[in-house]
C-alpha cells in the first residue's frame, strides 16, 4: 500500500499540471472510487489522498503499461 499524499505534494511531483486539472482529476477519481480523500479536523485543515482498494488493484496494470512504454521508447531510439 502506498502512503497518502497531500495536494501540494502531488502538485510538486506532477510537473506541468495545473491546480484546476489536478483538482478536477482528484474529484473524478474520488467519485469513481479510485481515490480516498481524508479531511482532518485541524487548523489549518489537512487533506490527504490515497488509493482505495480499487485504485490499488490498478497498480499491476499501470506498471505493465510503464514497462511497455519504456521498452517501446528504448526500441524507438
């Protein structure tokens, strides 16, 4: 299981993504059950995002796609 991420961590790691696109994507993935959003009652409020069980089940598929992409890139060079 992967650790939860805060919004600003995601913004920094996803080079070139706008705040609006990230917000919309996270909302969509939350609505689809892929991402869990946890709000902590603190001041200031803290929100963390983590993969749900459904989201975790996508990891092998994404890793396979990453391997294919890297192999294709190496072949195309």
